[in-house]
């Protein structure tokens, strides 16, 4: 009897120790889909056991998982996971992880663009998670709250009968997915906002006041998540954004390679064509690459790096943060999904391979010869190095796959 009691007590203690110090969820190809689909927020550490930075972060990250588990016990709210990129190379390849450790955030199973690059202490990591779990919706209790919204920002605004309604839940879910790109505000005070919503729930987009545009109303089903997400995303996040010296670092911080159209500042036709083809060919690639356009006169250094000048504009270039690759002929941007193939060839490694060993049917053209030629006249043995790489993460804090 005493022996049985002793074993029972020890088993109970060990069980609780394992529970308290469970650490981050070990994610593999067999459970990643279920983990992502069953939690609103999933924070994942992509690591490699041989990487000393990963070794330093791992115990801190497990402490974070335990703290989050204790503080946020609501089922399906948040999960802290980790992936061994050596044993789960297919997952790291899928999410384009090439440095360790990489910390990525998923909301409702969708990868967000911005990696976590803040401090790697438990308090900073926990504060980051706390902000991700909090609602991003600005609560409107009175008309003064509505008129007091920042005039320099655009908003998706909703007026609802009840926070527990399906319409509001859909609004809340989309606001979480787009919290880094959009500002959301909502009211459930029927009496205060009768003029805004005389009968039913409504949602509308309010642009910057300086643009003097009328509010644009969402006319789809308010409880249809997919259609409302698409509408909100179109309003808040252009498929093609302009890159400037002011926002270049922020765009680089998203961790995605750049697909850039360099053009003359008054060449609106090329920008419109590029936007149209991105929408047609790359709509499913937006989580893999950043589509941008830039004033070539301001970004002359990347052009010089390619052996080009403003006289050669417009040009389309991929900057992978390692190398730069030139789209062979911008006149063929609309032909047979060639822009899509250009992007896919980057991720497969074909662009780099073809640079050194061009296929016989596409022996290097005059355009590519210009890329090969350095500004000072000698032949480059590699694709031009990235110009934007200096804005990427410091190698003092990461191990990079290309160093192996």
C-alpha cells in the first residue's frame, strides 16, 4: 500500500513538473497544420541546433512558452512553437527561412509579413505576444471618439448591434489579420451612432482627410470573412507599394525579397501596367515577395550596380538581399505569366543557377551581358550583390544558411 502511494505521489509530481516546464510546442510536418488552424496566434521559433544563437535563445523561448501558457490559458488563443529546421527542412523552405533563429508570427493560420526582430529577453518577447493577443480595434463609445480619430490615418470603421454577433466576430478576425496594415474602429452604441447606422450593421472605409474622399461602404456580406478580408486588404494594403528612402528599412524589416519596378517619376503608365500584372500573376505570391515601385532617379545606386542608368528605365529587378537579378525584357511582362515565373525562379534557385549556366536556348543576351559587366569594365563572376542587404538583420545576431 505504501509503495503504491509513493509511486502515485511521484507520478503526480513528475506529471506536474512536465506540465509546468513543458516549453514550446515542437512543431513538425505532421502537426503544423493542426497547430496553426487551432490557434488565433502562433509564434514560431525556426532554429538550428548547431547555431549558437539558437542555443542561446532556446531556453529563453521555452520560458516564454511557459509564461504565455500560464497567463493565457484560454484554449485556442495563442501557441508558442518551435521548429528544428534541420529535421524539418521542408517547412523552413516553405517559409523561406535562411537564417537562425528566425521568429515568425501566424494569425488564424496565415503568416504575417514582419518577423520579430526585437530584444530576445523574456520580458520583451512576452510584451510582444501580449500586444498580439490584445484586440486591435479602437472602441468608439461616443461621437467624439469618431471625430477624434487621427486625420492623418485611414480607418476601417464598423457600427454593430452587438459584440457577440457574427458580424462583429468577422470584423474582429479580419482586424487581427490586418492589424499591421490597417486601423480598425468600431461601435456598439446604437443610440450614439444612429446617423451612421440607421438600421443595420455597416462597415465603411475612411481615407486620410487630406484626400477629401467620401467614405466607401462595404457592400458584401458582413459575416463573410473571405470577402471582407479581400475588401479590407485592397483598401489598406496596395499590392504594389512605393519604396522610398523613408520607408525602405521598414519594408526590409518584413523579411521578403523585393520585386521592384524602377521608373521615371512621371511614368505612370509603367506603374499601372506593373500593378495590373502583379494583381493578375502574383496575387498568390504576396506572402513570398514584396512588390514595389521606385523613382529610378532617386535610386541610382541600384541601377549603377546593374550597369544601368536612368536612360534604361523602366526596369524590373529582384533584390533577394543576397543578389540582384534583372527581368530580361520588360516588354514581355504580360506574356505567358513570365513575371510569375521570374519570381518562382528566384525561390527555386534557378535565377542564380542560370546566371552561371544559362540554358542553351537563352544564351546570355545583350541585356544580361550588361548585368555581367561591372561599372569599371571587368566581368563579374556572380550576380550583382544586393544593395538593400545593409538594411537586413545584422549577422552578429543570426547564423545564415549560406555560411555553411
